C-alpha cells in the first residue's frame, strides 16, 4: 500500500485530499501544497484530559513528512491549530495564515522567530499565495471565537469554499463567489457548528458542483451524523462526496 505522503506527491493535480476532522490538502497543477485546518496529533485529548476528545481516526501524516507551501488555521481551537504540528510545519518553511485569535498560541509556542512567515487574517482579507488565490470570509463560531474565519481558495480555475466552524448564516452567502466547485462544511451540530440539515440548506443556496461534509468521526464528544447527511442530500437531490481519510478528489 502506498503511504499517504507518497500519494499526495504522486497523484495528478489539481486535487483535494481529506486528512480527517476539518483537515484538507489542496494541490495545484504545478504541485504546490496548501494545508487547511490540520489535526495530525492527539494534543486535544492530552490537554483537555477527557475521553470525549480521544482521537478516533488514525494519524495518517506526520507534520514533517511533507513540505507544505502554505498552511491555514481558521481559528485557535486545537483541532484546527494543532500545536504539535503547526510549529513543525512553519519551521520547515511553510507560510502560515491564521485568524487573529491564534496570536496567543503563537506566543505560547514561542514562534515569534518565524514572524516573517506568519500572517494574521480577518474576514475580507485577500492574498495571492503562489498558485492559490485566497480570500478569508466571515463565519459564526459563537461568542467565544469571534475571530474565526472561513476560506475561499481559487486554484487552476476552480473555487473551493471551506466554511470553517460556523452555524448556518444564509445572510452572508453573498460573500461567496459563484460558480462554486467545492463546498466543505461541518455537520457535527455541536459547539455552534452546522449539522447535516444546515449543510444541505447551505448547499441548496450555493449550488456547488459537490458538497463534502467534515467535522465528524474524530472525537466522540463532537457528534456528527453522516447517515443523516447522506439521507437529506439524497432527498434534496444534491451532489455530495463523503471522503475517507487519505482519499483524493480530482477537480
């Protein structure tokens, strides 16, 4: 069996890979790699200290195995800003885009040495990063994480929208460009996030080529009903793709 890192390097691009929880890799046709919201370690359970945060999906990638050109962390929760992985990735040369609420973690991890590689972002910010055209958009993850962002990535003529951790906010869909090729949305329905029905409503409004659910299966305490997602998307005749860890989707 080919290991996941080799698969990422050898799979024809452009394409998208799922790494579990809300983590994805976007690979451009020239081979540049963008990581979004990686959770590669077991730091949540180690620091939170309860069984509901035990990692239930395998660790398929070490942070030093691949060199990523860019890394995005949409907010400071540790399953999106992995404190065991992000410092390693930045020390290997990755450029980091992270929401402004991540600054406290940057200081705690003594990452100021890499400040030239770190950019704090807010909704409305736009960057051309190598092959990737990146726009950060509003999301609503509740009062405790008001600086969380979603992200729109354009690459090789395709547009990907990862909602980030958010409740359903149909009043803000005007921020999202059309046509939309890939919608990635949480379905766990916990901690202020959308559930399966919410994601289906969002897909109805945005009409992406494909909708990919995320934020389920990693932690017992996070919930996420993938069966309900399948049912409601089928009922509404909406295109969907449920990705297992390490699976690729070619645009």
